[in-house]
C-alpha cells in the first residue's frame, strides 16, 4: 500500500490513493476488523473529498459489513443505508439489490436475537 500512496502522491493521483487505502481495507476485513475500518475510513474521506459517489458507496457498504460482523447492527444499517442512497442516485441497479439484501439480513439478525 505504501507504494500505491507514494506513486499516487508523486503523480498527483489522489484516486490511486483512495483505491490504495480501500483495497487493503477489504483484505483486512477478513483478518483485522479494526485495521479494515481504519483503511476504509481513509478511503471514504478521500472519495468524499473528490465527490466520487461510487467510491463512497463502496466504502459505506464495506464499513457496514465490518459493523455487522462485530454485531453492531445499528451502525451497519446506517452505513448500508448511506450506500444505498448513493447507488440509487448513480443508478447502479445491481448494487441496489445487493444492499437491500444486506439490509434484509440485518433485519433477520435482529429478529433472531
């Protein structure tokens, strides 16, 4: 990741930095939730600064998965709803369906506990 950030800075490519911090976040998601959250929040901040709705939606969705994994269902729902609003705005129909499935899963988890 350091190479991506260094190259991104050298080339003025802040998009590369956003991807470079978001992608490792996905890897950490399976191993270290705290580190994954940190990386995804960095990516989200960059995507927000750039106004990239698709990147923001992805980061919110992945943060929602982290929170769901931790059992933080309210936070997971908040992230998924933010992501859903963004993917609806940009017209990403497959992502709308996926996010709705995740929200439905959260509702089922709530009724099981």
